[in-house]
C-alpha cells in the first residue's frame, strides 16, 4: 500500500482521536458545579423557585458584604455526642458563593472528638490542620482503608463521595479548615442517616445481623 493510501485509511481514526480530545477539553474540570455565566450570582435564598441552585439577587441589591464572610472566625460549640462542631461556609451561609463552585468549613474538635463517618455526594474535600493532632481516614469503594495522623500545617484530600472521618487523637483541641469544589457539597452522616431516620428496624437488624434490642440501643443514642 502506498504512503498516501495508508494515510487515507487511517484518517477516520485520526479524526476520531482529535474530536475526542476536543470534546474532553470542553468538559468543565475545575469544580463539581456548572460554570457560571456571569461575573457573579449572589444567591437569593428567599426566592420561592430554585432549579438545582439558587436564583441571583438583583445586581442593584448586591453590596460589598455579599462577598465577605466572617463565620469561620468563631470556634464552634463542641458540646454534643460527637464532641465536634462543623461551621459551614457554603452558599446557605455565604450567598456570594452561589454558582462559583467552591465552599469552606471550619471544624472544631474537643479532646477525643470525632467527625463521624460521612460522605459528600457533590464534592471532593481538601483540608488543613490549623491546630492539634488529627487522625484522618477514608475507605474506597473497594473497601481499602487509608489514614494518617496529621498535625498543624499538614493537609489531606478526600475523593468525592467516599466515606471518611476525622478523630482528635491529641491531648488538646483541634481546629481544621476544609474546602470543597462545590458551593453546596452536602453531607451524609452515616450513623445519623441510619439510626436517626425512619428506616425500619427490620432492615437494620438484617443488615447488621443483630437483634432488634441492639438497634434500639443504638437508636437511643441519636434521639434528639
């Protein structure tokens, strides 16, 4: 076969590869949320209609305060069953984040405190320990467990949708700041979802292979 013939025979494959690369380059990769179509869209949290997000506040009603948030400066109240506190800096508390594809949390831990196993369905999480000594871990979809003890200045990352936790393993308080590639990452807290919801006891007894008395005892720990 001539060189020209070889080129023509492989042309469809080259075109397919080029089109595939072009299509991949068009995909948004910087956040888990859709790309914004304007400079900003400060959330109108009181709007009666929302479609996968919040509508924009009228530009004429936007002020400088919409782009600044001091909620993470305050230590959270850790007087609860987990001895930890999550202070969210997401679109619900900081409307200026709307459509921008990011948010942050402050997490405080009393000695022995835990941020129990949970997952974020809409975002990857990264964080940095500001103070204290913290065990951070997650479990993959193949049931592989990864963990490490971190101290001030060290970072971690949790892939989107994976079950993870943080545990204060030091003698004092722990303070961390976490960031997400979504303005509303969501949180599914495993023990709360299982034992503080209306899931039938029969389902839980079969799942965990225990008697109903065990499930009722666990449920009693999470009753508000």
